[in-house]
């Protein structure tokens, strides 16, 4: 059994492509500039782990970090 996942969006890298939001709307919010931010503290709810990895893999700026706790 693996640990809980956490996501973090690097604001210096995010360019507002919003692919993460379209792939995993439960995990990301967009600010007024269209840049993505992790929802809450970035904890990934059980069952959404695949979406976290998918969002990371599809970010053209490599701005999403996924870590295991």
C-alpha cells in the first residue's frame, strides 16, 4: 500500500495551459489569470491518484509535482 499523494503546482513554471484542470478538475483550480493551483493543501483523495499522475504527465511546462507521503 503506497502513501497518500500530494500535488503542487510550481507557479514559476505554470503558463496557464489548464490541461491539468481539464484532466483532473477535482484536483486543480484556476486563478483569474488562468494559472492552475492545487485544491486545498494538495492532498489527492483516494481514487484520484491516476488523475494526479495523468495531469503531471500532460503538463507542457512540467509545473506539476506529485509526491508520496
